[in-house]
C-alpha cells in the first residue's frame, strides 16, 4: 500500500511488519542490532514503545508511563485508537484467555462514558 501511494524507499529493510508475534520488541531489537538509532516511536498503544507492557496489567502499564513520562510527546508519539489494542488485556487478569462473551462483559463493566464534566 505504501509503495502504491508513492512512498519512497519502502522495502523489508525500511518497513518492519508483524511476524510471528504482536510483541514488537523483537523488531525494535533487530533494528537497534543492525546499528540504527531509533529517534521516534509512533503508535496507538504502549506496546508500540517497547515490549515492557505487552500483555501486562494496568499497574505495569502505569509504571511504564511514570518511568518514561518525559518521552511522551518527544520520542513517543501516541495516535489514539480506542477501538482495539493491547490495552484491552489490562482490563482483567488472563483477559486474552477469556471467551469473546466474557471479554465483552469485562469491557462493559470497565468502560465508563464521559459525562462532559
């Protein structure tokens, strides 16, 4: 798609796509091990900024944000995606092992609408 849209220099070397896991840490490590300096991470959930939060609970996610808060807006750029993401697994222990019906029940019990105040 990027090539069809005219983006230059798109190749397996410049665009690292999902392989056998949604945990992106292996791809980040491969890029660093190839001698590149990562200057900017852009993503829609914490997993896009390193593997420390992949399938972790909310406390581990909060700890990561607290530890790295100065990088948000400078090295970590967040493009919000409220529809899905690794953040869902933080809503309940073993969330990813629940049935779709159980996951829906967890989401309904955890999500709160904003009342405008």
